[in-house]
């Protein structure tokens, strides 16, 4: 509408200008005063048109400069006598009002998001391509001891290990790290993602405190361990107590010891049998305690460079003949791009051999006997998985198989997997399992910072 009114206004002025120009040409040779008057009128009309254009351009320039400077306080008068300009002012004021509303909504949303980020229990940190902190919430400030508008390199002064984890973490990766805060050891999971915004690249880190979860898991593990130990110890002590009472009755009468003349062959035989059973139970209890000592006194890791290919080939040769004798298909897939790892070969062999033996037991009665080991490497992780096509593990037992002395095998002592997990933890790694009943199991070892 404004555009239409301005066009009509310009058209009328140009039409009058054209008529004046034609009259000036037509009356040029007649009366000099009329010619001068027409010429003056022509100049006035030119000036009027220029003023119209300049007025509109000036107002548009003011308006767009105000928009560019995010100034929404500019209000153009809507009471002007010029209808075209009045409509133009109304439209520009309306657009300015819309921009002001959008700014207020954006500011409100920004405040809301800022408060939301600050109240998050997960630490959030965003840095630009040059390492300068753009966004950091209060939780991350507490964890990292840095503020906004500083370079992430300032973290070196507070915690060089944490800085190295953040600096070396690849997009999409996550890492578990422990740091000391206020003389307390804290555990965090840090994850990295990359965002591209307005042709700029930002790294976004989320930092999650997992100490509470770890404490809860640790308490739960201790409770499970105590239940299993109590069960095993009571199973050994109960028959010893019962037999002791039985033998006491055989060798006493009315609370007094029987004399040798009161003993017969039957009493002596029962006493010897009872003592043998007590001895067996005592040996079993001693073995149980010895196994517990193995769990609590792991040898110190002797780290050295291990050639992956040579190491895994030696394991393959060790079990090749036994696998063939049991008709088990045994294969190794080495997809690692690194040639060596820095770890303890003896401890790794102890874990790997235990996992292979478990896999052989799992496929013993399986129609498809297949065991395969996969090796792969990433930027900060080396993986070994032992997979089988055996009977699998029921889901109700999956969370229990790493509990010391828990076993589903009649001949098992229940410390193999527990000991293996403790060894891998000692080597700065993790041991996990995935399994489906009647489909098979996969035990995966992940070694970090190898």
C-alpha cells in the first residue's frame, strides 16, 4: 500500500513536470515573463521531486541503520500531512515493533537457556577453535576451576591430567577420569562433540560426576560379596559344627569323657570318619580364604612393550591343538592398526587364558562350536574380545558373574572372572560382557592410555 501511494505521488509530480516542460517549450517565443515563471516552476518541481526522494531515502537509511545497530527506539511521526509518507512511517514503525518483540523474546529465551545451563548438574563447557571458553556453567566452573573468557590452556595450572584428557578427546568419544578436588578424589565421565555455528566451529564438552553412582555400585558389590562369602563360610562351618557335636556325644557320657574301655570299634570308626570330614571342610575353607587372598593381593604390574601380533599368535598356538581335538573352530581377527601396547603380558595372558577356557566350556555341548578373538584399536583405546557360540548366560546372572565366589559351574570356584576384572582394572582398563541365552557370549577387554 505504501509502495503504491509513493508511486502515485511520484507519477503525479512527474506528470506536472512534463506538462510544465511542454508549456515552456511551446511558449518559449511568446511572453518572456511567462517563460521565466514556467522555468521557475520547473525548477521548484525538480527540487520537490528530489526532496521527496531524499526524504524517503533518508528515513529508510535512518531506519536500516537503527536495525543494524539493534536500536528499536526509533519512532517515525505518523501525523504528517503527506499521506504516502504517513503510510510509510506506519509500516516502518510496525516493522520496528515486530523487531523489538523478537528481540525481547530472544533475550527472554537466552536468559532461560542461560539459567537452564547454569542449573544443570552436568558440567557444560564450550570452546572455540582457538581454545577460548565461550560458555561454561557453574557446575563446570566448580569441576575445572576456570571461568569464561579464558583459554582452556589455563586449566594446565589446575590439573594437567584433566587438561590432557579434554585436549586429546576426539569428537564423539568419552573418557572416564579421576581428579582431586578439595582433597577429595572425584570421578567424571567427559564427552566431546563438535558444533558448527555461523561458519565457526565449537567444541562442546559434557562433564558428569559419577562418584555417587560408583559409590552405590561399590556398596552393592560389597553387599553381594558379603552374602556370597557368608554363604560359602556357613556351608563349611555348619557341617563342622554338626560333626563336632556328634563326636562330642560319642566320646562323652553325662557330660564326662568316656574311658578307653567304653570305646568300641563303631565309635572309633565314626570318630575317624567325622574327623576326616572336618579335615576336608577345613581344607575347603582354607582354599576359600586363599582364593580371597588372590583377589586382594594382586601382583604389581610389570609394564613393557608387547608386540600384539607375536603375543596373540603365541596364545593361538597354545590352544590350537586342544581346540582341534574338541572340534572347536578357533580363529583370531587382528584389526588393530597399532603394532604394540604398553602393558603386563603375564597378567594379560592370565585373563585371556581364563576367558578362552570359559569359552571352551560354554561351547562344549553346543551344536556350533566356534570361538573367535577380535582385536581392534582406536585413538585412546585397545580392545580385545573373546566371543563364543555357546550356551550363553541367563540375564539374571549377568550382573552377578563378576562377584567373587559366584559361579554357575559345579566345578568352578567363582574367582576367575572376578580376578580377571580386577587385573584389567589394575592395567587401566575395563572388562565387560554381553550374552544371550543359547546364542553365545562376548567378553571384551578395553585398555586405555596404552
